[in-house]
């Protein structure tokens, strides 16, 4: 999927049936103010936002700016190639500039940067992301219907959309630090190894975003939790992006939804891969994989590692239980930065998230609480040593399958 940041993301590969013809833009949800900038929110009464757990809000309907194609062409300088931030299964993502207050196109010297995701008409994934309809347990909600209604500090903010002249575009806030994937796995250049404290901050932020999705009245199953979908702002605050594969959770009295198996190899929960049964706690498994990546600095799946190490979860399981094995698990680049007890708590939490039975996994609220305790332990540790630069672990080379989404 395309991302909302300053770096490219790998394309999402899906089983591609013949692409249906585009007969025009979908039935767009109408902005509350007739197409201008988002209207001020009303109170809880009279159709305002519905209360949700934590600092987030769930709106009754999307409140988004409806851009014209001419406005987005002006904002992106005509969709010039040098404005491309990244490219994925949806299409290309362009850098644009808009006025911070009105969201009208602006000069780079006066405006704020936004990310404009432009549909590739040949993209099956993109077409699927734009299927609109009344919310129901059988309807895959579009990115607009999810991000347009959901507001949380750890979700990327969707600002607006455009559906004009057979063109489909989404406009997001710009995430200046790019994806977690880039900072964890790309060596050299502009990417300095993430410190242990920063990794904890990112894990907590991503966990809070996922917990918010799970705690809403109609639980949202994210379904594609992975390092490339976690974007970072200038302060390294983590925000979840790309809701094209998200799905409403099971209806009352049911434990799961059944759906076509699609996701990212190495992150998808085993029960989902085996049966197509998608549980809310299938997301918890994906979080456990990302937490393991944060601990080890290794990709979830890498064919360039020795065969017994290519699957990170299978390789790491023996090291997740005891402090004597912790040294073999942790990323050498953060050696000396972590308090042993804190790191061991995080490793054991990852192990719980990766349990084969979804019912035995913790809730994301429990995960957030556990990670906050880990952070407190770390902060209470006396005299933590600074960061030592060490060479990357042998065999942790770039995988041809990194970050790619495909049928599992």
C-alpha cells in the first residue's frame, strides 16, 4: 500500500482477478460543511462524536474536505515525478502543500505539507479500498469510512478526498519521519539506529492506536499491522496508516468474521492463515511480531537469513522465556541501553501476543498497560549507558519479500 510519509513502501500484492471497469467515482460521503474545510465538532448531543475509550473519538459520519482535482494538481505541482513520496498497491503518494487553516492549495513557503495518495486505475487493491456502502458486518469499509470517522493521536489523520474525472485520491497529514520499517531495517544513509527508549515509545503509541480501534463500539480489526504501516511524525510519535484491509469486528454473539485470506506474510495470525477466521486478537498476533522486530532489529521474514532463522517468530521463541537467553535475542545496536528486567518483560509480552490460541492472547488494552510498566521500569533504572554503534547482525540482509502484502 502507498504510505503517507517521505519514503517508498513496497506494493501490496494480492490475488488479482480481472480488474472491473471504472464507471465513475463512488458515492462519496458528504462533508458536513458542503465541501470546505472540516466543520467544528458538535457536542455529544445532537449527532456529535460518540464517546470512545481513551483520547480518541468516533464520529457519526466522515467530516472531510472534498477537494477538486484542480486543487490537488495545484497542491502537488501538477503531480510532478519529483513530488513522489512513495508507491504501493494503491498507487503513488505525492507531496503537496495546503493552507493549514483552509486546506486550499498553497505555496511551499507558506503552506503545510500533506500526502496525496492517487489511485492507480489498474490496482485491484485500490478499487477494493474504494467500495462504499452502508456499514454492515459483510461490508469491507473503505479507508474514508474508517479514517474519516476515527480520530485518535495514534492514527494518521485523513484530511479529505477527491473523486472527479475517474480519478480517486486521498489526502493525509504528512509524517515526516517515514515508516518504522525504514528506521528499523535500512542501514546507513539518513537512518540512524532507533534507541531502546524510542522503540518503547513507538511500541506504546502503536499499541494505543490498535487498542482504540478494538475498543470502539463496532470493533475495527486492522488486519495488516506491520512495521511499514506504522508511520512516525517529527517527534517519533507512532501512527497507524493504511486502512484498506481493515474490517468491522464480529457481530454480537460471534467470536470472529470469515473473510478472504489476505495480508502480509510473517505478520498474519496462524488461525487466520489456516481458516480465514479473523478475530480481534488476530491483530494482537501482528503486534507481537512487530514488538519482536523492535526487540531484535530483524525482519519478520527474510529468506536471506539461514533457513532456520528465516521466520523470525519461530527462531525467536526459545529466547523469549528467560533472562539468560535475552542477550541472544536483543538487537546489538541497542546493547547497553536497556534495563534487563524491562527488556525481559517486553520479550515475555511478545511471547504472550504470539500464542497460537487467540483466546489466550492479551487484549490490546492489557498490552498498552504492560508496555507502560516496561517503560516505567526502564526509566527507574539507574545509570543506563548510552548508545553504542555496533555492526548489524550477520545474515540480517534485506529480503525480497520485505513489507510485501500477498495472500498468506
